[in-house]
């Protein structure tokens, strides 16, 4: 909402300081960070600081403290200095007077109210503006109860401010009633100060020193004092139904028992160290014994014995390996699940490729992940009903969760539905990610990445209600052949993995498609293409492809014998060829048809302006076809005569074959993939991106290698990244039906 006083503040800072501080703010009448940054720079200018910054950091604070430890009507140095204070008050919603440069009655009343709202009315009474309060004034923090806050949380915020603001590294926290990372850190500061840590030593981190000292201060029913206050504050921060109190009564004890039961601690009702630790840091007491773990190490019989000796029952293992070279044991290895079954261990599967940046997540990637995870889980022998945990391995903020992560899991759920709901969907990530994905209905249980207490998505957030596994510490178990490193997890019992498995599907060669499965294949492809905005239009509409889904599948089925032969000859999954051809046909448009006509006119009559184009059901140019054939002839992978793409006769001859002979186009598509494994240039990647060539064609290519081959197939396309991204799910759909046929 436009505020006339905020507008006056913006006009003031622009007119008086714009040229001095090197920036001007947009005069919107709405308080924002840009305005606060400009006021901060204006203050630095008035303090004589020469290197200006948006940050109200140590230099600004120490300079302000040295010059003006208390600002009031007698000490404010100039009218403009006072107007900075008044402008800050306006932006905070307080009456700063008439922007007259006078620290008058209205300013004094506003500062007094501000400090009361902060909880400082007793610690720092009166109307003087102190340096740390000035620092807080020039932020976007609120000090009144917000619509999403609670009075219980606000009382904790005010109490912490009032008790600890005089300490060196403690700064005013917001008093809006909302739990935040700053509030969680402030609570740890409070614990450290009460434990006797000196300024400069206390740092707000729940480290070994703090943990060791806190073990000597348990609280229980009938106790009173500051440790009860800190403990009850922790309960409030963790959204438990209590209020800040200095008395440990029966009501608090009952709430503690409920909390302990929820986080899988002994329900004693006492504020012992493990309970206190769970309130202060997402990882809690890292000396706990967990019944679950996850690991990138293969579970051999010797390692299984180490896991059992450590009290582990549930072990998370990865369905696929994003890399063919690093972490060679990350994915479940052949025969490994039989070791689980023989040693009484239960496996919960995890699906993760890269998944460590917001750009890795969207609806299309989710569809691909869903299909890929189902295929991999079936290959390993996981039975129906197993829950697969899909990883979000970065600290996603709310905007990224909304824009990227939630659509991604929507895609996963729809892919799972298309596959007949063979598996349950779980989510691995921060507390915030897990809670939001679950609330949206896209997952049924959470695997919480709690080892990172500083994550925005963890700090100050409660465990999700549907948590199944809580990852809290890294340990090395066993010795010798039985040694392995694991992330230890607490198990809630909401997920129990699998202890017996179907026969795994080995990496055997592909066979002919079962004609009875083709209608289902066609339906799956049609649903996916519609979901990404590529429905069957048959050439109708702007940019529409000329080939329908049914026509593309029919053309591929017509060539199934040849595709199967090529798969055997080159140890190449049929899905690589099928995907390249299907995507090329669905992408072929009226504009492409017109370009093909230009090529024909060029070679036949000399009237066409285009010498070559990507043509035929594989959308391969004459130049690329010649290059691929020459390359494979040179490697002894096929036979034939070398051609010269610089010669019109050679180019025209090959182009015509590509355009008219579907079998030649399909064979050439396979050779283009072989060329891709041996150095064909990659697609239009951003500068600095590393392109890794698959080592060789194999039946067990890693997912990144499949991605790279599909990218290199369309290296000519300026939109290659988006095209590759969307076509990956098509690969997984074809692979679904190929695997059914070869494992029948």
C-alpha cells in the first residue's frame, strides 16, 4: 500500500543523498530493501565512512557507537541525520514526525514504542536511539505481530531481545511472531550466554562446546529459572502448544512427552540433553543411536554384519548413479539386495541424479524422474508399494519450492500414475521442502536432511508431520572389509522399506516390441506430450508438428526389426534410436517441410536458397549423415563408401536417402549416436559448461550419458537444451516397454 510518509522518505534520500551515495530508489511509497539500503548508505555518509555499502556491518556499527552511543534531541548531529532516523521510522510504520530534522516529541514517542515492541522497554528504557536499535531500524524486520505469526513466538522474540541485546554479537531479532533462522540462532546465543560463554566465543552455533556444557543443565518438572525459560522457548520455536515460562509445570511436562514421542525420543517428560538438543538444532543429539542409515557404499555381507552390529535395520540405497566414473558403488549393485534379504536388512530406495540446484527441477524433469525411478526400481526387483524417496539436495527457498520443486513433484506423481501407481512417492530434502511437498499432496512421507542446521529450510522449522527418516550424523561403521561410511537416520516407523525382493531384471539385450503393448505405449506417449504442451494437432496451428503421435509410433514400429538389429550390433538400447526418431517426427513442422523443398529446388533447378536441411524421420542433415557414416566406417563399425559433404553430388545423394528412405534414416540415427560416444561436438551449452562424452556404447549407460547422447544428436538445434530436457521422459517411456519385452 502506498504510504505518503514512506514516499516522503524516498524523495528525501534521493534528493539529499542520491548523488552522494551513488544510488537512487524508486519512489513508490512502499517500504522495501532498496530504501533501507539507501538510508544505510546515507547514514554511512553522515558518519564519514568513505566506502559505502548496503550492509549495516561492523564498521558502520562501531563507528556509530563510537560517535553517538545514544542519539536523542541533544546528541543528534544534524537535521539530515535526524531525517534518516525519521525516514526509518516511517518505513517501519511509526510516526517519525514531519521529516523536519527535529528529534521532537513525536520522534521520541515513536522510538519509545519501537523499543517496547522489540522487548527493550526495561533493558533500554527511554527515548534514546541506541546503535543496535538503529541497525534494526534500517531492516525490513517487523516488531509487531504479523498475520502469520503467533503471540507465543513473539513473546520469545521480545524476551531474547530484552535479555541479551547488551551482548556483543547479539542483535535485535524480529518480533513478528514468526519463527525464522535468525530466531533459532538467537536462542542458541541465549543458551551460550547462560552457560557462561564470553563475547567473541558465543557464536550462535550448536557446536561441541555448547553441547558439552548444556548436558549439565537438564530441566524437569518443578524446576524454575532461566534454563526452563530457554527450554520452553525452544518448545515454542518448534511449534509445540506451550508458552514461554520460567516454571516447569505439569502442562509443560505433558507437552514435552508429546514432543519426545513425535521425534522418537524416550517420552520421559523431562528436558534432558537429547530433548534440549532436538529443540535447538535440526540434527539434535548426534550421539543417538539410529535404526536407519543411508549410504553410497555397496552393502556386502561383511558390511551388512557391521550394519547389524550397529543396530541398523533400514538402509537407504540409490536406484541409479548419475556418474559412470565417480562413486562407483552409489547405485545398488547386482546381487546387493539379496544380501539385504539374507541378513535381515530392509532397503528404502532413493532416486537422485543431480538435483542440487533449483534449475534441476521443473514439471518435465519430474515426469522424467518418475518414469526413470519406476524403471530402475523394477530392474532392481523392488515390489509394488515400496516408497521411493526423490531427492531435493539443496537449500530451496520458498520461491524455488513454489516455482520449481512443487511442479517437479507434480510431474513425478503424474508419471507414477501413468505407470499404474507401482510405488509410493517420498521426498528427501530440508524440513521446509518436505513439509510443502507433503502439504501439496505430492508425497506420502519425508526423509529429512537434518544434518544441515544452517539451511534456511531447516533452522527454526519443525520436523514435518509425515517424517519417516531423520538424517542427523555421519559415522564410519565396522572395520576391514566390513567398514563403510553412512549417514545415520532416526526411523519413525512410517516407512519400513523392503526386506524381500523380486528377481532383478538384468541388463540383457533388447528384443522385438510386443505388439500387444503398442497401444499402451502410444497412450503413454500421448499423455506425456499433451502434458508438456505438445498435443496431436497434425499440422494444424502455429508451430504444430506434421506427424501425430500415432504416426510417429507407427513409423517406429514399422522399423522395429531394424532397430532391434542395430541395438544388438552396437550394444545400444533401442530407446536411444526410438526417442531420437519419435522426437524428430513430432518436431517436424510445416516450416521444416518448406525448408526441405528449398533444398530439393537448390539441387534440382538451382532456384532454392538452402543447400542442406535436417530431414526425414530422424531429422538428420546430409552433412551430419555423411559425417556420422564416415566416422563409423573409419572405426570399422559399419561398411560403405566415404562421402564428401563439400561435394553437392554426395550431399544431395545422401540427403535424398535421408528424406525418403526411413530404414536408412533409422540406421543413420544409430550411427549418429555412435558418433556421439566418440567426440561429436555437443549442443548449444552455456559457456564454461563441461561436456562429458560417454565412454562407449553400453546397455547400462548412466542417465547423464543418455542425456548427453540425446543432446549431441540434436547438436545443430539452437533450442537443444530444452529439446533434450523434454525428450528424456520419452526415452524412459520407450525403455519401460522395451524392458517389459526383454524381461518377459
